């Protein structure tokens, strides 16, 4: 007869072995992330978008869209924060929806 502790140790060992055996399967599953969801949407190029296109982004209104256009070109999209075009909090909400394409 096994004690309750021995049964728990055995069950945990079995669960651990199953986890190790299933680990290769996790690499073929789609990654659940905000970036994955954004891939399905059209990215807005901050180097060529119109003011109206920029204003479709959350937190971007007339003032920020004008600053984005006046600050062109951008080598990287995070320059919107580095160059103080927009606050980091606003950038964090749109960073997966924008791109800074190079010519």
C-alpha cells in the first residue's frame, strides 16, 4: 500500500514526464500575442500615411498626426517616442499597428 505522499510524488512525476514529452508540440502551435493579431491587419507606414490614416490610430488626433508628418522621415517607429512626437503610453497602444518603411 502506498502512502498519500508517495501517490502525490508519483502523480507529479507522471505530469512532469508528460510535459517534457509534449514540449516539442508547443513550437508548432500559433503564438498568441498582440503582434500575431496585428499581422492580420494592414500596418500604417508613418513615413507615408496621410493625416486621416494616422488619425485612425488610437490616441492620434490632429496635433499628433501633424507632428508625425512634420517629423518625417523616421528610420524606426520608436523614434516617435525618442523624438518626443508622442508620449510612450500612446505609442505602446499603437506600436503593433505601425511601421516605418524605408524608401
